[in-house]
């Protein structure tokens, strides 16, 4: 059974611009600071549960067709443009909740981008914080 890490993602704003994003890691002991989610060494099989807390008055939701882009952090490449890792996978996504499995296999830092749309599918400015994996976990051969 997977452990869980709850992350509240808050969006505020009265119009479409500016929109202010923030997140709070609600699971004790896992906040890496500066919007970073930390997974300690040996902590594997976690479900990250992102819950949208919308204070804009607009019908904003996770983009179910591509709710998260994630790539290993490399110098000069801070913004991910695709889902490119086998350390994590999307388990489920609905309008207000995204569940991502993290196996924390290798020590590395990931940039991720949460993608959102309006009720009619128009993109909304993305949110792009960081995941810190300290490694030591294990990933099953079959997902």
C-alpha cells in the first residue's frame, strides 16, 4: 500500500492576469522549502495527491489530457515540456485532484509543471514547482 503526501495547490486572482499560484505540502515533514516537495532517502511507493484550491471565480481544472509535465532538473532547462521519467506516473486525474505515484528510485531533482484548463478546454497559466528525490526507493517491474 502506498503512503500518501497531500499537496494543496492554490490559485488566486480576480481576472485572468495576474494569476497567483502557491502550494502547501500538508503531510508533515515533507516540505523541502521554496515550493519543493521532499522525499527522504529510502521513502518509496508514495502517492502525491494534488488538490486544487481555486479562489478565482473561474471554472479552472486539471488538464486531464496532460495534467503534469515532469523532467529531471538540468542546468538551463527549468521548465518541463513533457512527461519524461520512469520514477513517477500519473495514477488518476479529475477536475480537482491529481494523483501521481513516486517511486523515488534515484537521487535527483525534478521540475514539474501542473497543467490546467478552463471548463471549455482553454489553457490556463501553468504552475511549476520542484520535487526533491533523495533516492533509495524501488520501482516495480510492472506498473
